[in-house]
C-alpha cells in the first residue's frame, strides 16, 4: 500500500494487524471452515471499537478518519484483512455505513447506523445479481409503486454475510429511476439460499425478494435518484476489495520467497537458480504494479478525480488478471506441497481468486476501460 504513512495510520494498521494475528490465525481460519458465519460477533464488536466500521462516516454522525483521507485509512485495514485472510464483512458494513451517513434520515441513522458502527449488528449490500444479469452495473430487481409504498421483487447474488445481517441495503429499479431501500432481513418475502464460496471464512448467499412490501420511509435518499450514490458505492467497494486482494498477494509472495531460500535442491537453495529468479522478478513486478495501481485508484476516489472510475477499472482489470497468476506461480514454486490443504498458501489463493470475481470481472473492467476511453476519458 502507501509508501509513507502517518503515525496514526501506522498505529491503526499495526493495531489491526496484531488483533488479526491473535483472533484470525491460520489455525482459527481452518477451525471456522465449516462455521455458518465464518466470523464471531465478539471479535467484530471489538474490531468496531478499533474503528473498523466508522472511517467512512462523518464526524457529525460519530465517525471520522485519522488522516482526513478516510478511504485510504480503510484501505489499510482491508489490506491487513487480506494479508491475514481474515473473516468479517468489512466491505459491506462500511458501504452501508457510508450510505447511511450521506443519505439517511435521523430515524434511519438511529435504527441502523448506530448499531452498525458499534459492531452490534452487520448489514449487507444487495447490489449484484446472478446470471444472466451479472454484467457490471446491471440491475433488474424492481420495486413497483403500490399505494404509499412499494412491492419489491428480484434476486441478488452474491450477498456477503446475508445470514448474519440484520439489515439489507437493496438497489432496485423503480418507475422513477434507480433507488436504494433499507430493509430488515426478517421482512416477510425475503428468502436466503446459501451460495457457499471459495474462501474458507467468507459466506455468500442468494437473496430472493418475492413481493416484499416496502414502506415509503424505507427509501434511502431520494426516490429514483440513486445512480450517483450507487456508482460511488460500487467504486469504493471495488477499491476496498482490491486492497484485500493485494494483502493476500503480498503474503503469498512473501511465503514463497521465504520458502525458496529455505528449500534446498541439489545442495543449493531454490532461490539461487536463474530460471526461478526470472519468475520471481516477474511476480515482483506484478506485485509492485498492483500496489501502485491500487494507490492511484484510491487517491483518485479520495480527491473526486474525474478519472477515478478509469483508475479503478484499470487497477481491477490488472489485479484480477495478474493476482491469480501470481498466486498460481507461488503454488508452482512450492511444488507438490503447494497444492495440499495442509499448506497455508491456498488460504491466500482463495482470497485472491474470490476478489477477482467480485464487483466486476477482468472482462467487465476491460470493457469499461474501452467505453471510458471512447468517451474521452483518456489518461494524460
């Protein structure tokens, strides 16, 4: 991540790293393989006390960053989560907290934001949809007007930690335009289907909305005017997911470098062989380029650059392509032991592969780059 951190950022990252080393060790990750939630609420509540859920929230609502660059601060936490392959709905909870802080009414903030920030409850962002509606930015879930409220129907997938969430932020089309709704998970007509997941500790579900009745006061923001907010939330979520991928890439690379010096073949460490040095050089280039691209994307979002979307798509396309490639090369460097469940490497491979599929695939973001370039958004 960033080359120069403030003292406060160093403390935030260091405290989180130490906490995750104690509460999300490799042994804990393996123990939670079959756990329904993948994380524990006591750990999440303590993490909230460290600031995990409040960095994108305004000071007026009880939040605030430590460096006046809230996304960069939260990106450091996401990096640490990836570096440990740690569990917990970090991205979704912060997206909900940001959305509530920016657009929520006083009643909505009291009902949803306060317990979310305290870590007493978690929430899920219901945005993406399953095939054939899984292209980036496609929303077919619809809420039709009925009396003073709405009737919501559609399917969302993948939705992280939906089974543990007490609230959903649902993106849907209406006759007035794109709208976001805040709903309790136990509302009649909402059904969950477990979707599993490649990551050992992150749980995803398919959420089905079947004629769910929604009150008018459950609209977040202005009816039909959510396009800009949803777009911003998607860019923020993508950047945070990339930070998590980057942390996992860093750990996978570090593990492999250490292995190459410790493992001897024909009386020499693996790291001494010229052919392997070239492969390590390639991986190091991919890793450092990924750091630079993610930092650039976060800076663009942090400063509201007109090129922020292009920067995010460029970074996501690169990481989603080269991240899994780097991890697979690390597996190959380990030889047979690299493909065993007993070795730790697959924990980080899983996190990288999962991240490459969330919030747009390689193809999605390459197509977006072409569209932005055609529209005149060319990098100077």
